[in-house]
């Protein structure tokens, strides 16, 4: 590790940035240096200007991706090298404001019913039934399920914040059936990758793939990602009469303005929306779930 990289790493760590943010910031500076073949501290404003244009016009990266690159470069020059005058000369690109894709309740039901197996069904029901981010879902632990209080604890979510989410009876029942089958020990959705036998969380890329596969199988032509389910959940809550402040807390948004965009996505509530959406995805065309009384006894009552 070079001295510059060590300095930047320490600046990131002492601010308690997440591992993901640290990794992205370091990579942004590394790619910038590799592009010019020089140490990044030997590069200046001219190189930064040309590099930003290169990312947008030649590599044609998404604006959000370029924003992440800029954040890493700004941190390096302003925080690590203490070149505070650089702040105003490393602008964030304007990002077009687009409303997110929203699925109807029927589309959510079709998506989950097309999941293919119990593992994928439980995973997608958890994503939609809680509105979690995919990074939060994959780090969910069995001990985070509290069936006595009917809540799911998100531990150290985005922004290193904990929050509690409501646990619906339908989701709890599906998770209990899933637990009896898979018997996860620590992580609710453990990986079955190369590190066989190790209790490690599922890759968040797998959540993306499971969601996309189910959407394709269900014949949904909209672009569907795990975040689409999060947006849909929040919109359905608003349509069912949940106040905006509560939705903000459930989503883990720091700013109410971020949550307010769901006002533009919701439609006039109907009596149909007063029914728990999870109840409409109960029947699976290929799986026969047991309807016997559910036993209790495990630390999180999933057994």
C-alpha cells in the first residue's frame, strides 16, 4: 500500500465511513491515477476537468456513477491532500430527476409467484414486505426477527443507522416455513458460493438477479430491480393512508423531501389497498406450503 493510499484510508476510517464507501472512494482515485499513469497527487484541475468529461462523454457512465467518482476524488483532494480550493472546481454533474418505476399490487403478486422456489420467494417477499435496501436484506440475521413484537430490526443500515420495521403475519409465516427448510444459522439468507460451509451473507448482486429473473418469468415488461420493490412498497403504504413521516422513518430516509416524491407516484386510495398486500401473494402455483399450526421456541420464533 502506498503512503497516499494509506493516508486516504485513514481519513476515511476516522470518519467511520462504511466499507462500501471506502472501497468506492479508493477505487475512484485509483482509476483516475491509472488513466493518466501518474500519482494522483501530481495531477491537477486540468486533468480533473478532462477526466470528468471522459467519464460522461466517452465512457458514457450513468450520471449517478460519475457522482460516485467525483465524491471519491473530492475526498482525496480536499480531505486527504487538504487542497480546499479544489472543492469548487470538482463539480457534481447535474442528474436528471426521474420518477422511479412502480409496480401495481397485481404485478408484485405475479413477481413473487414467479420466483421459482422457496428461497427466492422468501427473499423477494422480505424485500417487498419490508422495503429494505438489498444491502440491508442480505445482512439480515435470524436474530433480527422478533415475532413477539412483530418487528424486523435493521442493524446498521445506510448511514450506520438502526431501525425497526413492521413484520406482517404473512411474511412471518413464509419465513418460518423457509427457516424449517433451509435452517439458516446466523444470516437469514446465507450464501451458497465457493466458501461452502461458511456462514456468510448472500451477495447483493444475487438479489438483483433473483428480482430480474422473476420479473422476466412473470412477463413484467417494466425495468424491475430490488429498489423497484422498495419504491413500490412505500407508494402502496402512502396509498393505504400511511402518513409521510412514518414512511420516512420506515425507509430510513434522513430527509423528508426524499420521501415526499412518493406523493407524485401514488394514486387515489381504494378499499382494495386496505388489505395487506402480502395476502395477495399467498398462493404459489408450484409450492404447497404447510398450513399446520406453527411451532415456537427458537430465539426468533422462526422454528
